[in-house]
């Protein structure tokens, strides 16, 4: 296997749930040695979240590839000493506690960086390092609501605010944190110090709002639910065919004329109601009424083939049971067959090769002995810590036990 950019980088991962683990899984994809330190007795809370495959949490597995796990009693004095020992060997520490919790378990960021200026410490909080909500607990859906994202999601004819169907803000926050860590590591490798990298769910949710936020800031316009249509481009949305809906996106006047020819209605290209992009947005309902009866004369696959051949962006709309059989998805090799079952790889390619799945998601404490031995503890010392309940070693590698 070719070297990866973060080979040799030791990451102490104190995160749980989704945002933090997604961040550290990306670091693992890039070659970092990610040691996931989990608090006894149950470890990462997402191990308890369904659905389950036997004893394995599907939720946990989705964000914890390419890591090792050590299970530690965080709140005990011996446990805190162990965490400090692991932190002393780490190049990067990642956490997503509320402000102040890291210091409470003996890992105050300011003190750690005063002793080791080269250390990179990174964290994802709910609301950022300042402000009246600084110390409040934050979750993906709360950030979706506070940022306005839920107000623009859903059908245009109403129904109230609607959340995005995945924890999108957790995921974007994890990506942002990983980007910040990579930048800090790059700076350190050029001879600089480390950094304290901070981001939050709320800041990432606001950033995701992009042009909708700028629309309000610049024009004072309050956008409502957008449905499945692009707010400023048309036709650009979901259209019914003879058998199932498809996405079609016409982004230029040339594409508009080509579409009119393809559907057998060249006259529409010169219809004043649809003269340009702005006019088509204004007359969207009339435009859809012209397009869909023609699109419904043929099945989706035929339209997709012809539209793509003509240079018009389009694609199928899959449920999950159709996603992984799509020829393009299969070609990308996003799914890896592993000892733990099928797993998604990370979304990066480097020098023509996709990010590898080097390790399957670990059982709670699967690598406790291994990690402690690397930290310099003897077998006898490790046995004593296990007997005292300070650490736990998984009974069976790959067990993925919930407790």
C-alpha cells in the first residue's frame, strides 16, 4: 500500500456520537493512527443506538472505521492518569464535549499546549467558544433549526419546518474539523507550532445556508421551503416519467433548447413565458405542466440516456435498495467487503486510489492491551488495571458489544 499523507500521525480520539467520530474517521482514511478512547462502562453513546446487526450498532459502525479502541474509566483518578499518558504521546487530540469537560478529566487544552506547543487540539461544540449558548448542549437537529435550514426544507405548499433526513450538520462539522486539523498539522510540519482548532454545529449550519443566508443579508428576503426545485434555476428539479421520477437540471439557454428538441416541443424554446432563466423560474408551474406530459411518455432510463448524451445533467432518484446497484456507484467501489460485513469507505481518492478501509469499526476496548503496551505499560500493570475496572479489554475482537 502506498504511503498516506497522515501516516505516523497519532490521534487521541475522545469523541462520540457523529460529528467528532466522522472527523476522526476521515483522519484515519488519510493514514492517521486513531486511538479512540471510550468512557466506561458503555463507551461511545452511539454504540447503544440502533438499528443493530446482532450486537453491532449500524450507527456506530458508519463513522468509526480505521480506528483502534481503548476503554477507560474517565472519571477515576487512575483513568485520568492513563488519559494524560495517552495525550502525552499524541500529535492530535480531538474531542466534542461541552466546554470545560476536557479540563474536568485532566486534559485542559491551555495547560497541554503550554507544555507541548506542537500539540494540535481540536474540538466540535454545539454553539462555539463564545456567546450566551456557549455551555448548552448542542445536537444536529437543534443546529438545523437555529440556522434556518429547517425553514427552507420541505414542500413549498407548507407542512411546517422539516429536518434533513441525515445528521448533515454533524457530518459537515466533522469535515470542517478534519480540514482544520489537516491545516494545523501542515503548519506544524513547516516549522510552526500546533493549534487549538475549534468549530461548532451552529457555525457549520450557518455556513451551509450559503446563498440563502446571503439573500437575506443583502436583499432582506426571507426564503421559505424550497421543495424539490432549485430556487433560481428552472427547469431544475424532480420530474415524473412513465415509471419513476428523475432529476433534470437545465443550467443554460443552450441546454434549454436541446431539452425542448428532445421532448418533441421545439416551440417551447421560443415561448416568451420561458424566454430566459428568470422567466422560467417565474413561470415554473406552467413550465412543469408543459414538460411532464411529454416526459411521462417514456421510462426514466431512456430519458436519462438521451439527456446525458445531449449534455443535459440528469440522474435517477434511488431509494437505498437501488443505490448500491447503480453502475456508477459500483464503479466507485464505495462499499468494501470486510470481516465485519460490508462497509462504506471514505469519499477521498489519492493518486488514483480510493481511501482504504484499513480497520473495521472496533469493539469497545478491542485494542486496550495493545495501546497500553505501546504507551509503555507492562503486561502485569495492564492486568491490574483491568482487574480494578480502570480499563476493559474486549473479550472477542470484532464483537462490537453494546456494553
